[in-house]
């Protein structure tokens, strides 16, 4: 499911996005594409500067330019939120994506103004007249046209009451569109989430990585990156690679840590667990050294949600017939009811 968000100023799009993220949706924002462009051009990220830059980009490259940038970044077969949709052409661009739903978020003017006063950001208006002035769509061809976007929404969520009431409305909207927040996660997300918990034991100061070996839906071994057993680690001594200025992905031998995938193999050897035919779930793609070891351990599949600084392993895996899958990061939320 891909949900686009548009809405009036201070209507609560952020709360909607936060709730959807808690359900495992991956967050994208057209504003992020805009901020990236501002960063490239050394432009301060003030609201007014971003509006001006957005208008300029639309004028030069078409009103759907920001949506095009985001659309190319969306991973397949994932639940996605796309925030900060403000121009009808952006809506038309995104509606070309199968399964896209545009949700408009709105609330009473006095409620929205009270929220702006409460958030107390620098440069925000302090009276209702000023608030109305910045809330108005100027209907510039290449500018923001939020109300026109709202008229194109597949559904409108009114956010006038409590956060709990808002979440109940969102639950109904999701259910009406075929998403059940209480459904079981799939096995890949299940094991990736477990690998994420394993990573919390890491003693690396650069990247906390966790990995597990699974066969026939049973966990065989686990591993995380850290110093050799019984020796001092980087939490105590500091990162040797940082001290020497070594870039990620280079000089693997100059490091106190054993990689997570290596520890998975070592634990298997220590406890007599054969990894042949297993799937490795890891929070990070493997370095070339780990990839060579995994090939010799005769694994059949490697699953992750993050990229390593180099991808030399891909050719090796291809030659060895090991399937590599990069998924979306599973939700961090733990359901207890």
C-alpha cells in the first residue's frame, strides 16, 4: 500500500505519518527531495526558502518534478508513506503508481492555529490574521496548491479531536483499503526484526550489525559484530579505524571487531550446527570477506535491508548461486496486545 499525504497547515500530517511509521510504513517526503536540492545549492532550509526553491524547480522541470524524484526511490512491494504533496501535478504523477491512495488531512482553523502556537517555531505567525495569510494558496501555476490537492484526495481524515480518535480513524481507513494492522508479519520481516535485536549486543562504535542463520524457519545461530571473546572492545578502547582514519569498506583486517556474519559461522562451528542450505538474515549487506566465507558455508540465500559501502559480493553470490534479497526495514514497533 502506498499512501500519499496532503493537508492544511498544522492539520496533523506529522501525527498521521508517525502513526503509519509505527505500523511499519516506510516514510518518504517530497520536502526531503527539496531539502536535498537546497543543500546542494547551499540554501538555508527556512520555510520561505524551500517554497521559493520548490516553485523554481516546478517552473524549470515541471510541476511533478519532486514526485518523480521520490517515485524513483520507492522500493517495490513495501508499505509506503509519501508526505508533503502540495501540487496537483505531483498527485497525478504519484497516481500512476499501482495502489496509490491520496489521504487529505484537515481540521478546524482555530485548532490548526492553536497547534502552530503550541509548536512555537521561529518565524511562525503569532496572530490569526498572519496565520491565515501564510495558510492561503496563492494559486500560482508552479506553486503550492494544497486545496486543489485536497479536492483530489481519495479520502479526507478530520483531525479535530484527540490523538486516539485520529488513530481510530486511520485504522478504519486502512482496513477499508485492505490493510490490517493486526495481521501477522511475514517470515522475512520476522527474522530481520530478530536480527535487528541481535545487533543491539554489538560493541562496534561505527555500525551495530546483527545476523542470524535460519533453516526450515528455525534459527540455527546468531552473531553480532564485536571484539574477540575475552578481549577489550571498542566501547572501552575506542574505534581503531576512526583513530587511523580508515574509510568504511577498506582494510578490513585493521579492526578489533569480528563481523556479524563471521560470528554466525563461528558459532555454528563451536556448537556443531551446519549452515548448509540456510538463509542469513542480516541488518547490513556483507563485505567481500564475509561473502567468501558464506559461500564456503554453502548458504542458499542472504536477506538484508541495508547496503554496504561496496557491492563486490553481488558478483560472487551470483557465481555461487546464492540468492540476495534487499527488503524494506521492518517496523521497530513491538506489538504486545
